[in-house]
C-alpha cells in the first residue's frame, strides 16, 4: 500500500500526531489573526488603514479557509480508529 492510499478507519500514531500538529498550527494562526484584529480595532487610524486595504475581508477569507481545513482534519481523526 502506498503512502498516499488510506485504509478507512485506521491511522498510525504518527499520522494522528501529524494531524494534531496541523490542527494546533491552524489554532495558532487563528489566534494570531484575532490578536492582530484586536490591535487594529483598538486604533481608529489602524482600523481605517485595514479597512481601506481590505485586510478585514482578507482575514475573514483566511479564517474561513483555515476553519474548513481544521474541520476536515478533525473529521479524519473522528472517523478513524486510533488510540
């Protein structure tokens, strides 16, 4: 079986760890966006710059993409047999 093929319901401990690491990275990225958003919103000048540059729209798109990826990874973990 190649590395790309998957057995339904079975993940190696290494694969589970790799997926969990990706989820943690996504959570870190989402938290960084929230931290920056709070900073920007605390300053009317920064808010105006971010709005005019489309930063808020861009980050909303990024957050949506990250949340989809995180959901997909969680589905992989939740639909498999692992310890």
